[in-house]
C-alpha cells in the first residue's frame, strides 16, 4: 500500500479513497477507520447475524415502496408521515432541496459539510460563505450570521448542528430564535445529521418547531447514527407542503431492501441503539483527553461523534495522513480540501478506547519521533509534493464568497479605504479585509490568501481552467508597494480597473441575465467583529420585516438554470479548476412508544 497511497488520494473525487479501494490495495485487510463518522457500536453482532442469514432474500427482491418504509420509521419516531421524506442518504435530499427550493443564493458557515457548498454551485447558485474563526474555536455566532445574511440579501440559510468537521453545537432556543428571525427567507435548513450524538441538552432537536413553520426543513441521518453508511438512508422533516414537494420528486423505490430490513428491525433493538449513543459520548470524552495530552495538538470541543484537531506547528496534514496509513494502518481525515480549513487540521472519528490508544501511539511516532524532541513531519516546501484537494483555491473562494479570482482582484483594485475592499458588485462576495491586510503566516494557523496579483499571474495559487479577466490591470498594481496605497484617495484607484472587467464574466446565455444588475450594496463601516462566546439575545437578530431587506436587492425572478452562474458567480467546476467532467445487553423494546424521541436523546446508564 505504501507505494500507492499518494495515487489513491489523488485519483478519488471524494476526500478519501473508499474503504473498498483501500481494502483491495492491502490484500483484503482494511485500516482502522478514524475517517468515516460512523457509530461503532450499532448494529449489534446479533443484528448483523440476522441480516447475514437473510441476505439472499434481502438482495433478491424489490423493497416495499418508500411510503411503507417511511410510515414504519415515523411510527418509531412519533412523527406524522406527511411531514417526513426519506431519501437514499442525506446527499440525495440535499440535491433535491437545491433543485426545488434554492432559487438564487444560499448562505452557509464554513468549514462545513462539503455538499452544502458544492451542490448549489454545481447548479449555478451563489453561495455566501460565512467564515468561522479559528480564534473563536470555530463557534458560530448566530447574530453575526444573521447580519451577514441580511447584508448579502441571501434567500436560503443553512445551519449544521453539530457542525461538521468541528462539532460545534448550538442550543435549541438559539436555533429557534434564528428560525424566527429568518421567517421571511425562502428556506432555512437545519442539518441535524449528527445531533443524536450530542449530550449538551436533553431535547436539542427542532423537528417539532420545523413542522409548524412554512420555510424550515430539518435534515436527519440514519446511516451515521446506525453505523450503516453503506445502506444510504436519511430523512427530512418539514411542514406537509414542503415535505410533500420533495417526496413527490423521489423515485418510488429510492430506498433499498437493506434500508427496509433495518428500519423494520429497529423496534426490537431500541435499547441497544440508545446504549450505543451513550457509549459514543463517553468515548468522545476519553478520546479528547488522550489527544489533548499530545504536545502542540489542539482539540476543539465537539458534540458530534468526531473531534476536530489542529496539528502542531510544522506538521503538514497530508504527510501525517499518508504516514499514519502506510506505517500504522490508520485512516484519518485530513481537512485541507474543506473550504475554510487547511491541511493543519484533521477530523478524527470517535472510536473505542483500544483503537484510540493505537491512534495516539501512531501520532506520537509520526509527529514527534520516538524521542519526542522535535517534529518528525517538516512543512512541505512550496511547489514540492502535493496537497489534498484544493485547499489554496478553497481559501480564495472563502475570502471572496464565491466570486473567485475576479472578486479578489476587484477587492485589491478598489481598496482605497484602508483595510476594507471596495463595495461588491452583483455576484461578488461580501466585503472582507483587503489582501494587503491579510494576517501573516501563523497568525491564524493557516496559509494566508495570496494577493490578487499573484493569483492572476499564476503565482502558485491561481485557479486552473478559470478565465483570467484581470490580466491587464495587474501591471498597474504590482509596482505599487502596499504602504503607498493606504493614503491614496479612493477616486484615484476605483475607476481604473472597472471598465476592464466588463467582458470578464462567465458566458451567460440565459435572457434573464440581461436584466440590469441591482445597485451594489454599500460596504459596512467595519469588518465583522470577532465571534462572541456567549449566546446572543433574541433582540440581537435583525428584524425579518420588509424594511430590513434592501430595496436595492429585488427578489429573484425565478430559478437559475443548471450550470449558469447566478449574478456572475462561479460554477463548482470553475471553482475547482476543472471542466466539470474530470475527476479533480438489552431485552429489546416492546413497542414504538419506547423508541427514543426524534433527537435520540434518551439517556441510558
């Protein structure tokens, strides 16, 4: 396997090779998996034996209809079937939410689950990415997020609770306040895929509140909670109109026979399931303590079944990942290809203590060597080796909120006000600190975003395959040192690059794109404040009244056709620099009334 590790990670379109691919490369024995966030205690061995004994019938015959399987699940969860839609994994449901309910734009904090950023961009929507600050422990300040949404005029908002990959948690009352404040949006999605592993609150789910609101969807996972990623099943909860709209688009047999068999088994194994969640929570505390003892390793608080860790200074995530796999047969999730993250971060799944001891021992040897007198993993030199995914491009996209190279160049060209970029035009990102004020390496734990000049001229962080529309104004920027730009008045710089960016946008064949663009929103007086540690009161949210919506931002005229950038944004293929085609001990429960509540929070032991 050692000779093929690099090619395995390079050749996959996912963040890591599949377990099947890794098993084939290692002659039938896969590694210890700290990558895929799966419940290691469920199903029980007896349940696996039962499925194995019925394998022939399960895979020979068609499953029942999705309505039949959904009705059984709703009986266990005490939810009305008309408010539930089951999908072939949460990814299928995210896809349909995007196609049916996201018209122009979607806001999401980053880093987060990649489908919430990639899926809307693949259909040409504008994705407004709200960066979670490392200095604040990646905590999401809902009041600031709401202000960001209002400033951008975003029509759909997403919250992952707990968030993936950091495990950040929001209390129920704060999420409900946010939903109320965003009552005028087209849609609010609360992704609770990992909520059943949380123990910070007895009843953290907002599924009951979602069913009463016209614009809220709650997304839940079954594969992660039940330890069965391969079956591919999950569900959403919403008011009957929203849930029915999604359900009407799903194929009659979108759920397979394995999913049906597991759902119908659950009523006999509720106690074992609740016990498995309790054990994962205990293991999470133990694993966090063991990892925190490693010098220089930062472990962030988590309510998921995984831990987000920052490697010591000098350690490069792809090297750590490869050496852990080849030398110790341990698979970890390196997060360099997550927007808003870098290769200094790993996401490590919670596993039993015997596996955690093996993980800690392997990290000690890879990071410090046997003597622990210094790092054994030097930082990779620029231009040598490789980095997983598109970390440099992702940081560029994060900084410009989907506007890509053109947005960053426009910021640098219009930076007449010290520390602030020019006001955005339609389709560009929310004003963020100019490239000249980017923090130095090490200040935030990651690589700073490259200046616009180096991006446009191919200085190592450009986007392959994306048109370079600002090649002409670059020579005007290069000879001017940064200190000389600060005192210059705004009128001397703003008019120069603007006329040269007119022919630059991606071809827009749709007639709707010919409508005059809205007047750019004014730039805020100051950058967003640091993430607050305490929950914000309800009055801190911007009012959802029409007066809060900018009169300069008219409502979208209709859905954006697939593949057409919304308001001058970039498609996912352009962001990634591809053509879109290349791979860049219980007795069982007696009835459904004993099943855990929809959040799965019943405690055992």
